[in-house]
C-alpha cells in the first residue's frame, strides 16, 4: 500500500472576518467548573465547528449563503460537473459517504495550549493554542497558530460553551481541501455512470447475415 506524502500548511493569527464560532457541549455530571482548555470534549467541539460549515457549503438543496467557501465549491465542482436540477439528489447521495470519509479521517489536535487564567465569577477558561487538523483522506496537515478561545459554563447544569473567534480562515483552508477531495470523487463517479449509461444506449448490433448456400 502506497503511503500518502504529508504536507503541512500554516496559517498565522487569522483576522475575525465572520462572527465567532460557538458550540455548546453537555458533559456528564454537574461540575460547576468548565472543562480544561485541552479537554477531549473541547477538541470535539472545535472539530464540529470546522466541519459543519463545510457540510453546509456543499449541500446543494440548502442553498447556503454565497460565502467564500460556497463560491469555491461552485467553482471546483458545479462548474465542472454541471449537474442538472434532476441530478441534485444523486450528487448528494454520492457526496455523503465521501464527505463522511473525509470527516471521520480528519483529526483535530490542540498544540502549545496555554491558559490566561480562570475567571471564577464568569466560570470561564481563557485559552490559546495551535489548532491542527490532519486529513487521512488527502494527506494534508493544516494548522493555525495563536488562536485564542474560551470555555465557559452556562446557567444550565453540565452545559458549557466553546467560543473561537476568527476561525473562518482556517475553516476555508480545510474546506478547500475537503471540497477538492469530495468533488474529484463525485465527478469521477458521475462520469463513470455516464459512460455506463452510454453503453446501455448504444444500438444493438444486427444479426449476422445468413450465409448463401449454393444449390
């Protein structure tokens, strides 16, 4: 089995172009203090923050906003495949397992995690870390450094909010990698289906003419 070469892409301190990504998580128990900056539940929440907007961008039926990620998808996939309205369901069915493979093989890690302290009155951790995503599907390693984020308890027992401002550039970078992977696989499948259909429509060869027999 041939191993995929690992490439590393770096993104430094993105500007907050979009509203902060926020995810609520509920943990077992009723601990008043939120989980630590590098808690697995926090990592899982950041994974969701990254992957959910990508899933929205490639969902043709949802008609997402024309943000940079959606425009990239339209340029890479739609303008190449040119799916008809009647093929949208087919496209979604082909995309779903391919995107699932990408998502399941995308591992988020928090490196160089630091904390600027715990605010006991707000019940909030102020954190900073390098967020790294490794894609098993494409062999890419993508990261953004110096990301500040918070983990804060809510009024609901056992529920906490993870807020990461300025994650949009990183989402765009991961999204383009995912869209390239998904689009290539779906376009290949659609072309194979077209070739199979064309073979099925080919006119059947007529019967061989009967040989003439002499008297």
